[in-house]
C-alpha cells in the first residue's frame, strides 16, 4: 500500500549503483502510474517517462508544447507509486540555463532519480524524425552545467542527449558528447544511432554510462538485450512501446464495439477485475482501513 517503499534519495543512489555495476538496465516507458506498478512487479530495473508519451496523452505532438508543470506533475504521479528509480525526458530544459536549473530542482522535489536534456533547438522534434536543428555546442554545455550546478542531491542523474548524429554524423555526435561529459553529464544518450556498429563505436569513445533508445518505427535497430549487454550499453529505454500497444488494443476494441454492438467478444482479452485489484493492492487498503478502525475502537473503549 502507500506506494513507494524507498524514499527518493535511496532510489537515486540505487540508480547510481546500478549504472556503476556495468549490467544492462531496462526502463520501459510508463504511460500512467498503473503501468509503472506493472513494470515494477514484473522485474524491470527502472521506469522511464517519455516526453512523446506525455504529449500524446494530452493529444499534442511531441514538439515542445508541454510545460514544466505538466511534465513534473505527471512524473510525480508515476514516481510516487514505484520503488524503482524513475527518469524523465526533460526536453530542452524548458528555457534558458536558469530555467534548466529550476527544472532540475522541481524534478528532484517530485521524486525523480534523473532526467535527460537534449541539444535541439526549441521547439524540438521527435528524435527519430528528419529535419532536426541543434544548438551550438557551447549552448548545450551551458544547459548541462546549469543542471549539474542546480541539483541538491548529488545522486540525481543528469543525462545529456545529443541529436547530432542525424544532423552532422556520428563523429560530431561523439565530440559533442565529450564536451557534455566535461561539463558534468553523468550519462550520455546518443539519439538515433543506426544499429550495433554505431552503438559499439560510441560506447568505446565515451567514458560515462550510455543510454540507448529502442523506440519502434525509428532509425535504431530493435536489438535484443543480449546484444546490448555485449556492446556495453548501461541503460535501454522502450519509451512508447506500452502506449502503442494500449492504443492499438483500444482502437481495435472500439471498432469491434461499433461493428457488433457489444463488448462481449472482447472480455477474454481484458485484464480481469481481480487482476486489477491485485495490482492495485486493493486488499492492503481494506486491511489498513480495518486496522485503523480497530485501533480507534480500542482507544475509545
């Protein structure tokens, strides 16, 4: 009950220790708090909160239209229910370096274990679309430095994402990333690498942990975890997978209901009420309430 059993500082240290272990960490993207509970129950190492998913849940394209308040509140809803470390897509930091600094402190207060900031020009574009524009290296260095300086918990992970691979090539992305590490980035996220060969080259060139994004319908080959482990990848995110599956199932169900006039044929595909209650810890709430009532009666008696 009462959700996360570990306070946020411990979850941040948990992430730091896990990144230092050298093993691969798997962070599926949670599209709401309930899906985060399932990610934890099934044994993944962490939870990711995607900017694209958050935008889509508001029926907005992923072009920098969401605000810090919206991102922070959704992040809090998700991070508070799980004892796993949770990292969030903070886009370009929601403004100039001062805004970036405030973003980091707000996300810390909301219980996040880390975030990534990117070097795109705002308004940004999805990392696997063409036509992206990046800021000068010096501007992104200032973003990273602001983030690192602003955090109050040294364990909060500041990850620098670079979109330069699709704009200027792999070599330029590596050189950019080295500058971001020099500015204090704890982890590097090279967006839209083509496959195992580029991942291997990048991993060998960068000394800090590396995050890889395996989003569907993108530019990066959907590699198995065994390959990612052999390449030395530290963290893999699956940002939109669960939302895409859920929306695909939702659309098929709505079409069936329109065509057949009932949802009866869909019932075998549904999560049962008992399974939902199990995931929610329904009985724990009932027991907690009953124990409080008994304690109150004893005190009054």
